[in-house]
C-alpha cells in the first residue's frame, strides 16, 4: 500500500481565536510559510498542530518538530498529544477529522505584561523527508 502523507497545522477549536490553516500543497517543500496569530499577554496560545494521517485515517506517525527561532518576548513549548485533524472538505481525508490522531502541538506563551509583536519559527519534518517551515507572526495584546 502506498502511503500518501498529509500534514496540517491547526489551532485549538475551543480557543478564543480558533481555526485551521493547512499549508498549501503548491508550496515547495522547505519554502517558508508565514501565519498570523494573536495571543493575550501572559496567556498560552496554541499556534499549530502537526500530524500525519494515512488515507484510511490511521496515523502515519508524528513529524519531528524543531523550533528554529525562539520568540524574543515569550516561550514556546512542544507537546505530544492526541487531537483532531482538520482536513478541508475537498481532501480525501476529510472523514478522518472525526477521530483523534497523535501529533505535536506548538504553543506560545508571551511574557507577563508584554504587548506587541513577536515571532516564532518551526520546521516540521515529515516521514517522506520533506520539511514544512512555518513562521508565526504573533500580535500580543
């Protein structure tokens, strides 16, 4: 069976600023993508969820996630969790969104009292060796 990997980045579905941002498939591997996020001063903010799912909805493993650029005004944590994927309705894995799969959550916590811009950069390396490089431009309020 050929395994076709899919990876996406999602933020929490219960968080104040929720949604999902899949990395566009037309982006060449390793080409940086920049995503915008908002965080509240002193409060943790989930930036992304990195995972791999096979077409039959089984896990294809967990990508290795590396922090390339630490934030200047806060901290980043990486956590291994079970969570829901968020494939768009036109993806063959859309039905997989009904079950949890293992992955890595990237969270950012701004320094207490800090407001203003910050930035975090991560690289997720998937089983096929292709990296996804994501920079998060964060507005701390």
